[in-house]
C-alpha cells in the first residue's frame, strides 16, 4: 500500500515513484507466490485444457513461474510434459516446493543456476501468465521476440492478463491499470488490441482470446 500514498505524484510521473515492486529479488514476490495459490490454482486449472496436449511430449517454458501452478496444471493433464520454470531464485523455491508436493504430478523445475538468464530453445509451449502488465510496450516486444526465438515452429505462447475494454474503464477491474501505475515504473493493463499489436510486432501470427473467469487469457 505504500506505493499509493501519493497517487497524484505517480500520475504526474507516469509510473511508480521508485522501483515499485520491480526491484531484483524483491521479497514481495515470494509472499505473492506463497499466498496466491488458492486464487491462482483454479485459474491455472482452467487455462491448462486450452494448452496441454495429453500424451504428447511437450517441452514447456513457464516464465515468471512464481508458485509454478500454471506449469503444474499442464503437467497434471499431460504427464509427458517437461516443465521448465523460470523466476528469481528466491521465488523459484516456492515453485519447486509446490512441484514436489505429493499431489503434484511430478512437474519439476531446473536448479536456479540454470534458469537465471537463458531460456534455451525448442519449446512447444510457453506460459507467460500475469507478466506483461508490469512493463511498457517496447520492453514487452523485446521480451516477446526473445520468447519467439526460443519456440519451435508452430509452438504456442499463452498469456494470462486482466484485459480492459477499448474504453479502458470497463469492466470494473479495469482499475488494475491504476495498480500498475503506482507499483511499476511503466506497467499498464493493456487492451486486447494493444496486446495483439505487441505480439504481431514481435513476429507472432494470429492471436485468439478466451475468457476464463475471473480473468481473460489468450
């Protein structure tokens, strides 16, 4: 809540007054990963059927995995999937712990030493949940180009985002953009048109959208 003590100043600046929640290894993301599981668990299970390919060997990259639940949900539907989770070391430990739980299908993450800076290549599926809203469009396009280079031809990139309508004031959760304004240097809640433009600029093809309560994922 400290980021919202001077909203007017954030509006004048066009972003958070400091690094917001974006400083390296910020412990808030460990807390987020630990405590968002109940909310995200249902969402991850709703997304998985759209992207998992049961019985097929899938190499899956889960970017900013946090709790790891999106990758784990894919592995639950497709035990043949190999899940590679990336995040800061302190956050990734939460994903590794969740993957090791008895109810987990055995999804695993690599050691932190392997995941800090390199995506490697040859992915059939890339999961990018709840991430693009932390950055401005040029930064997102740069990231998306890097992701595309790591994917096999015909592979799928799946994002999960809070997507406002073109009027940017509806639905009610469009206020999410204010959260990004005050807690990130340049983040925003992007419309589908804006997100589609970023994907196309990065070289991706057709973008489709699927509504999954309470968020829109596509």
